[in-house]
C-alpha cells in the first residue's frame, strides 16, 4: 500500500479523535498538504468517506465534533489539493457526491461547519466548473441539479429534523435563484419552451419530485420543529410554476402543478380527499414507522479503524462505471410520465388550508406550524396573477373562483369565530387566515352569497378592525382593500358598500399607536378611489362608479389631508397618493 494513503487515513482518524482545536487544525492542514502528492484515487475515497461520515453524524447519532472534522477534511482537500478536482474518476464523485453534500452543508446549524462547507462549494465549484464541459451561462447549481436533488431527497427522508430543515433551506434558495422554475424567458418576453426542451424538462422533473416529497411529509400528522419550512418549500416551488401551468398546458405536460377542477384530488385524479380520514390514518402510521420510530441512521458510527478502511478502494473506484452512473441518475429517470402525476392547485391549497386550520395533536410547535401553513397558502395564491391581455385570462379567473369556493368557507368560519371544537384562536392565526382569504380573491369576486358576498365580507373585516390585536386590525383593512380592488363595479356602486368601506377605514385611522394600521386604512381608501380610472372617463360603467363615490369626496379628501401631518412617513406617503388620485375629480 502506498505510504501516503496510510498516512492520510491515520491523520484523518486522529483528527476525529483529537479534542484540542489547535492540534486538530494542524492535522487538517497537514492532511491537505499530503493530499497534493497522494494518489487521486485515495483522495477521492477519503473525500467520499468524509462526506458519508458527515451525513451519518446526525439524528440519534449526532456528533458535532465528527461533522466538523469531516467538513474540515474535505475543505483541506479542495483548497490545498484542487488539482485532484479535475478528475472525478469513472463515477465523477466530486460533482455527484462531494459538491451536493457541500451545498447542503452550507445550511448546517453549526456556523463553523456551515462556513467550512461554504468554502468547499466556492473553491470546489470553481475547479469543477473550469474542468467540465461547455456550459457557458448555466449556473453550477443547475449543472449539478440532478445530484443536488438526490442529496435533498436523502435529507428530506432523513430521521433528523435538522437535515430536513437544511433540505428545505436549500430548496428555497434554489427557488429564489430561479433554478427550480421554468427556464428563463427570451428577450422578447415570451416563454420559448421549444427552444430548450431538455433544460425545461429537467427543471420540471426535479421540481415535481421535490414537491412530491414535501407533500408526503406535510400529509403526516406529526408536527416537529421546522415542519413549517416544508410547507414554505412546497409553496415556493409551486408558485414558480403557476405561470405556465395553464398558459402552456400542451407544451409542458410534465409541469409539477396543474389547474384542474377536481376538489377531491391532491395529485391529479387520485381522489385523496374523498377518503381523507382513512387516508390520514394510513399515511400517518406508515410515516411514523418509517421516519419517527426508526430514528437511526443505517451504519452506526464506531471508533473502529475499519470505518475508514481503504483496502477496498479498488472495489470502490473501479466498479462498473456504467452501472453506477445509472444508479446516480436514478432521479433523472424518475419522470412524471413514469407514474408521478402532477399536483393540482386546488388540492395543494386545500391541504395547506387544512394544516393551518388543524386543531388536534400535540400543542408543542403547533402554533408556528399553523402560521407557516397559512403563510405558504397566501404566497401560493398570490402567485396566480391572470393577465387581461392573455388568451387564458378567463380560464385562469374561472379556476381562481373554483379555488376560492373550495377554501373560503372554512377560512370565513375560522375568521368569524364560528368554528366549533376549538378554543379561541391566537390573533396571529386569525390574521394569517384573513390574509389567505384576501389572497384567494379573484376578479369580480363578491357577487355570490354568504362567504362570496362583498357586503358580508366587508362587514366581517369591519368588525375585525376593532379587535385588540393590531395585526388583526391591519390585516382586516388590507383584506378589505383587496376585496374593493377586485369586486364587481355593480357591487361598488351600492351605497351600503361605500359606507362600510368608510367605516372600516375610519376604525383603522383611529389607531394612534400602530402606524401600520393607519397606513392600511389609507390603502383601503386608495383602492376605492383607484376604481375610478382617469383614462376611462368615457366608459359609462366608470362614470357610474365615480358618481357613486363623489358624494363622499370631501370626507375622503379631509381624511387624506389630516393624514399628511402624521409622524410616520409611510402614512404620509399613502395620504399623498390618495390626494393625487383624486386631484382631477370634479
């Protein structure tokens, strides 16, 4: 055996056991220097085994010292022996194994470990990117997307809550970087799916698989610390795809989310909600036995030297490369068309609403989780923005109406305090539920009955504006503003509608302590005034709306002028907008 290989093994094993920080740092420094002259095969094996040790040192096997040693070892190799990164071997371990673990490790709860993995990603990503194929203009995260997805799936399926939170943080980061989203639009502003079908399809596949895994976790009844992050991750992935779910239905049949008028299905055609009680029981029991009861990572960590035995390096590194690549690309081959149906928008909204409204289970962590579920639902609903110039405008608005009908009754009941079997809900839950109700509103809302009656909704918001909690008062005014901006003009012309709006606004403006409540009251008046469009003076309907509001012009202007002297700049800015919006009125 090459003596440098034995030395690498000995130094790494010693660094794991060493308790002194200074001695451990020097050992890691020496390991990086030796890696420069060590065989590439041995360096690759050490890096992969260090990554495995890092993954194993979590959950019930939590060992911060071991995780830090593993991260420091990989960093030393990447920084001091970067020449080895040009050759990943027949299995391309740097791209498929090391860098994906490093990308997740950047979200580690331990700031020192996260910093080490961040250096690995920055330095290793640069070296691997320079040595790879021509991928000009494509971010490294997208180049490694199938392998990053494999690492995220492993973390989501881990019994360790911290690993799941790391995976959710990475998912959200990729969504914000527009990696888990449709391919970038062309300069003309239109989506050219046909130009890069494979790139678009890969993004859709990975998004679909990760969304599917997040929903499996959400459907389980047990609440654990950080489960709200799973709701947020699922919502953000879906929000990125709502723009193409309907407008390019034929061009992207593999999109992870679709618009379907099927209130009983979570995934297209599965009728999951139809037998919700039995389904919840079955899924929860299976999930608990798989994830919660067996809170052990396969392969216990031992202090035996055999844990880093490199005698099998030939077997590790020169196995059938083609077979291994097939295994590594398992995620890529798991396509929507191979048995993974897309998620329905109404089904996803319904399950998030149910998670926010749930009242059973342990009290520990229940409130943050319910708040996160409501916030995720609100963000998802806000992502559906129909374009009036689009051919799909009417169909999208119609589906928005369908979603509203599916979730509004339960939200309305919860906000109004008529729900039974539960103690008085926390104000933050009422505020978030009201926000969801406002986000679900669509163009021409408020022309129906009960929860879809504009006057009934306005009275609910007006009563909520007198609640003790300022977050509820602020959200009530903003929800009323959303309703006024989207309701039918025939409803807006009614005298009782305008009077209720003025009453709700006056209640908000009486708040002298919280400026956000006053600003929300002015936003409500601004939404009312903006329904009269200056460019539409010749429109008879626009003229009728103006004539209905005109008797109250002096009162609205007086409110705006008084608000101009407010101590808070945000309030005076809103008052200025209100004044400008009415300066051309007769």
